[in-house]
């Protein structure tokens, strides 16, 4: 049941991110890597943090434009997408 919820929420979150223009790497895990072609990863990270939405950002070559986003509950995934809608 827990795995099914993670898969469903990952799909929901991925679709929401892609609708906002994000590139989401394929994932079979409980997280996704996503980047927006027009916005810096560090800026997105800060904008989310300012809205009390916590994700990971790694300031490392090749992944510095990406956010690592853990799959949460329905409400958390919806809240993440809504916060990013405000930012982008």
C-alpha cells in the first residue's frame, strides 16, 4: 500500500512539474530530480524554502540546476506544485 501511494504521488507530482515546464528525470525511487530551463536551481530552492517547502539542492557540477524532490503525501505534492507555480 505504501509503495502504491509513493508511485501514485510521484506520477501526480511529475505531471504537475512538467505542466509548469520542468524537465523531470525518470525515477523509480521515492524522489525525482527536476530542473526548469528558465530558472536557476538555487533560486527555486530559495523560493521554496521561503514558502516553507523543503527540497534538496546540490551546488555541484552537472546537478546544480536540479532540485531533488522527495515524494510526499497528496497534500505535500500539491503544495509543492502550487508553490512552484507562484515562483515560475
